[in-house]
């Protein structure tokens, strides 16, 4: 077959492995924050013309498409996306012995082009091939689905299969393997098979950990791993107490490890005290996460911001009237789209609070709705609220959160308009982060390792109203670029009270009575966003760890 797109793999010096990479909704092989962050990392590497490539899996059915019934019940659909239109299959195969079967692995390619013409290839590994057994064909079918054996196989295809694929493609110049989250750590065992020496492996690997939540770290039973990987394991050094912890494997096989914010590095260091865990705070891709109107505004007043997003520091140069006009355009577009779909009446002149994130208990989506009478008395006639976010298909508590918000929305009808929008994806994320007045974030501190949606909101001039967790513990300046909700671990009601008080005394009065202060705060928010771009993040990784 002829290649529509050729890439010169021997030039690559850094290989970035991630179980999910979210470049756009047209390639929906991501579930949320981790994948979108990985996609933004790849885009910034392309912008900076780094000798870089990325490896992930091709989930033809993606994660899932979320629909909501009228009562908020989540329905999951698994359409096969049009991967043949989006990706180019490469004429190469590698083999992997998994559970007494030789699994064939194919590769699909997309080349991400940067703002100055840099090119970064992303390889999607695929086991859905006629030469594989029905079980093996399903390995890469869906993201985060199936039981532990399926997870082990997926991670084996990613780690071992990805390394073999790179070799097959001629990527012989790779100096650094960047493991994005523990799912990728089997790559270190493939390196160990090659070098037989942990120090040689460590020289070549760096690791980024993404969650302070214990359940977010893969732990597999030794017996199960032995059964599935068998001869791929050169020795038993990966196991501790009959288990394989993928985060520990990555940590002990890397020369450097990082969390995704300052606070997260402290929490991670306490979780894994025998390892040094620094941090490079996450960032978002400025060209992906600005709306058309925001981009036009920046083109006019922040020349050069496309290639050098540090120009956002000059946001004071934007006249407030132009900033407001762009914001109102973003907000109108968002509300028109939502009103058309939901038949609701969200109004442009109302303070619009948005909360979009995975429906997981620790994110506390319901905090704002914990006292509906108080909410009505503070907000009626002035405020409206939009929620979005998926619950993992097996997370019943997360699904219950969505239903409880839909039920609260019914009770508030006629007082405060509230909607839960289905199908949170990058497109909806773009609409919400650019159209929001207030971006709300109230997790149980310190469980939000970084959070990135608030950075997207800041880029477009929205104001963050957030607990001092993740990135906001670094970026937040109370009363200047947004507001910080006081929060104490385990004090749900007190936190809710703090949130209501801030809305009543600061946020709503500023919005309603002091538009010039609001405009100044929007500019401060954009200036803050300059520090939280993937441009800055990738530059830090590249300066510290990537070979040139
Ligand atoms: C940015 C983004 C996320 C991650 O946002 P958080 O603030 O980390 O929750 C998740 N899903 C989508 C679709 C996004 O665009």
C-alpha cells in the first residue's frame, strides 16, 4: 500500500506513550482530562518543532457516547468512529505473545502539524485484525472497558507492542521515553529485556503521574500478569508482595518523575515516599482552547500570540469593550446552541456558571445545589447554571450524581435555570469554557491533581471560582483573577456555605454592579492563562528532559 503520509521516524528523539490521546472529537480515543492533556502536549510539541512522536491505542469504539434520559439516567452508546477517514494504516505489523496466543498488532498514523509547520506523528495500535482470535481482536476495542485481564492486555499492547512498533518503524534515535501515567509502564520491561540493566532503562525513561487517588493507580495480581505476559517478563523484579503496581514500576524505572501541579507533587511524594517526585504543572493548547471570537480578538490586540502565547501576558492592551464584545459573542453562541437543543431559555444577560467535569464523587458537582432554598434566594432572576460531564459506565455513584442534579434542576424551575448537558466532549468543552462567565471547581482538596478546564476558561477570559486545589493553588489570586472558595477536608456543609457566601457577597454584586471591575478581572484571568499553556509545559519538559 502507498502511504498518504510519510514520516521519517529515525529523526524522533522523544517518544511519548499515553493510553489515551485526545486530539479532536473526530478521533474519540480519550475519556477526559488525561487524554485531552496528552493531545495538547502533542500539539505543543508540534508547535515547537520537537523531534517527538507519540504512541497510543486505537479504540475503534472510543470511550462511549453519553446520552441522558429525561430523569438524568446515563445511556452509553459505542459507535465505531470513522477511523479510516481520520487515520492512515501503516504497512507494518508486530507480534506479541499474550496468554498462549500470538497477537498481531497493526499501526495507524496521524501527523499533527504545528503552528510553524512542525510535524509530530501519533501512532495508534490496533489488534482488531482478521488474523487474531475474537478475544484478541477486542483488546483495543474500547477505552477503560473490560476487566483486569483486558486491561493487562491493553497495557501490554501499548508498552511492549508500542516499543516493537517504534523499532519496526525505524525510530532508532529515541533517547527519552516519556510515560504519561502508569498505564504505559510495560515499556520499561521491554527496555529491560533489551538492556538487562535497570540503570540503562532509567537513563531512558521519565514518568508523569496524574492522580492522587489510590484507585487511579493500576494494581494487578502477579499470577494474572504471569499468566497473560508469560515469556514477556524477563524476571520477577516488577512484582512486590504478589502484585504489580504500574505506578511503582514506572517510578522505579525512571530517572525523573513528576506530578502535574505543585500541590500534587507534595501529595504524590507522600504516597510514594521512597521516590523523588517533582512537578511540571499542566497546561492547555492555546490554539485549541480559544474560540473563534477570542482568537480574532487576540489577533487584533496580542500580535504574535499564536506562535508565542506568552503574549497573553499583554492582555491589558485589550480594550474592555472589545473583550466584552468577544465574550458576549462566545456566550450567545453557547446559549443559542443549548437553547436550540434543550428548548430551554437561558439568557445572555444572566450570570452563567458552568461546571463540566467527570461525574466522580470527589468533584462534588452537587455542592452548589446542596441548599436549593439558599441558592434560589441568592440567585433567582440573576444566575443560571450549566452542568456537563460523563460518569464511568461502572461508576454508579457518579451516575447518581447526574440524576440528582437533573432532579434539583426540576425543583429550581422558574427560579434558577439549571441544565445538565449530555455528551461532554471537546466541542462542548470549547463552547462552555469560552461562553461561561464563571467556571466553577469545587473538588475535595487535594484530590484534583491539576484540572485543566479552568485554564481553558481563563484563556477565554472567564473567571474561575475554585477551591485552592491543583493548578488554582498556583494560579488563583482571590479577587483579582477569580475567587478562591475556602475549603476544609471533610467539611462539606461549611464548604457549601463558603461558596454561597462568595456568590452572594462578591461574585454576583461584581457581575451586576461593577462591570469595569469584572472586565479588569477578565484581563487578569487571560494574563494568568499565559502561565498555564501546554506551550510552557512542553518547554519545561523539553528543557529538562528531552534530548535535542
Ligand atoms: C479539558 C477537558 C477535560 C479535563 O478538564 P478537568 O478540568 O481536568 O476536569 C475533560 N474532558 C474534556 C472534554 C475536556 O475538554
